[in-house]
C-alpha cells in the first residue's frame, strides 16, 4: 500500500469540512525580504530572496489543524516564483493520547546549531547552515502519536515518506566533490598512481510505502528535577552514502569510477537531559549508531563500494546562564568518535566542536542581538554569526548581521571560506 502527502491532505480537508460551526479559523503569515552580499571578491549578491508565507489554523474542541505554504522568489537563482507546501497536519486530542497526522517537523534535540538527536526530519543545506532553522528542517509526512500520563509520555512516529537531505551540487554553497580518485596499480616491477575520473550518478529513490516505513520512539520523563528522554529510531540515512564501482577498459585497467548515492537503513539510540540549577540550565544529548557507513581507502573493500560499517558515537554537554538581566550565555562541547577505527577510513577518528552563543534583550526587548560561533577544534574551522533584530513594531522587524566562515578548504566550514557575507532581512508580519 503506497501512501503519501496527498492522502493526508484529503484527510485534513475532510475533517475540516466535518468540523462543527464552533470551530475557529485564523489566517496569518509574513513577508520577508532577505538580501546577502559577499564580503570578498567578487562582492556579488549571494541571495536576493522574497518569501511570502501564509499560515492558517483551525481550532475546535479536541482538534487543531495547521497549514503553511511559502511563495519563494530568489533573483540570484532566476526569476521563477515557486510554491512550497511547508507543513500540513491535523491534531486530535484526548485525555491520555494525542495524534498529529500529516506533514510536520519533529524536534528531538537539545543542541544549538548542531544536529545530534534532531535527525527525524532531513535538512535543507542548499544554503548550508545560514537559513533559519525552521527552514533548514524539511517537514515530512508522518503519524505522530503521543501517550501521556503524569510526568511521563511516549511518542511513537510512523513515517511512510522518505526524503533525502537536500545539498547544493552547484553554486556558492555546493559541497566539494572531487573530480578524480587516485588509485595505485602495478606497472611492471613497480607501482604507479593514476587519477581515475569520477562519474556521479543521480540519486534514485524508491517509492514511499508502508512496507518501507521508518519509525521511532521517544520516552519522556521527569525524574529528580531532571527532564530525561530516551530515543530509538529505525530510519534510512537521509545524507547519501556513496557506493563506488570501478569500470575497467579493454586491457583490464580502471578507466572510471561510478559513484552511486544510496540510503541504507540504520538504527539509532539517543538520550537527552535538561536540568535547571539556580540560574544555570545544564543540558545534554548523546547518540549511538551500532553501524554507520564510512568511506575507506582499503581497496580490498572495492566490492563493498569502498564502504565499511563502524559503530559511531556522538555527545553534547551544554550550560545556559543568565549573565545579566539582559544577556544570556550558552556554551556547548560536542564530541564525535568512530569506534573500532582503522587508518584506511577517510574520516577522522575524533571530532571535537565547541560553541558559544550570546543573546541580548535591550530597549524593552526591541533590540535583540545574537552572537553564535561554532568552532571545530579538530579541523580548526569555524562558523560565526552576528545578528541584531530591531523590532520597530509588533509587525515590523529589521535584522542585519554577518556570517563568517573559515578553515582549510577540505573542512566542513572552510570549504565555504569565500562566502563570508553581510545580510539584511526585512520582515512584515500580518
């Protein structure tokens, strides 16, 4: 049985039509103009985006419906205006069980600016991490069931729709992809290294169906003054795992390497916690993959697509503190490790990241500055964002700021080093 967003749209519309006249319908949204300009040569416009978002909410006894659509136009990507159904879901409540059915976002993480347990929804990295986080997460069609009793609750996700991570392959925010792969072959009594051209194939996705449904559980409890969550997910990798296949010429030498995107199934176990202590809030999360796929240079794995499976562990510990009546500070330490490591892997065994976030509230909360920095200690690369919101009125906000990236060209942040930019956002809410 195949199932997709159309099914949920029909359910949503039918239930609205059947809802009694005492239901309330609210319409609201915003218009946002977002311009970003490169600080380095050629000092060009990197984004000239207009976004019109229309939201509608339906409220009734034990029922809530939400729909959100975007009209997008970016002059730097052409003049075409696109329509995107951002979210569409229906909530049904009872005394001990709630349902949310439709296209939705699920946030299961605690980290600022990083994704460890927050992996239910795929990410839109077409502008890397420089979009608003609500726009980075892509809503997915699912059934979210929540059972609650006292301080305990259990969320059950059933996700028949699979979406891959969205990554730019061309343009300013394209992730680096090598054009060739060096391989060592025998030449008489010696060995020589020759470059093999890469052939990147398209990501072909299978049809969504209940037989290939992803699912997950999250148990929440409050114990000894601490919010604790335990997580399990059975999902497919939304970031493509690339299988490599050598193609040989007529004399038996490798002439090309085909690269095929795949999305294998993975198991994920996670835990979150949050505990206030005086004016501090301590929080953390951890995630464990019994088997995750990594690229290897071990040519004995050529028939496995030059991929190996290894256990993978991630963790974050953070603390938030109200520095003054107007300024909050948040600090995080993030650590990732590939277990059972071997030196043929393309990734580092350890990856350490630190972050610092400062938020301010001044002039009766009309001036809202923000400084967020992520620094990768292992690769010595960084992303830093400085922004100031000026709330001119309840419906009109102006935001200006900078995004600064740096590091080596082979690092996650440093590959976008030339994309330092200054930006201006003008938002009108209605």
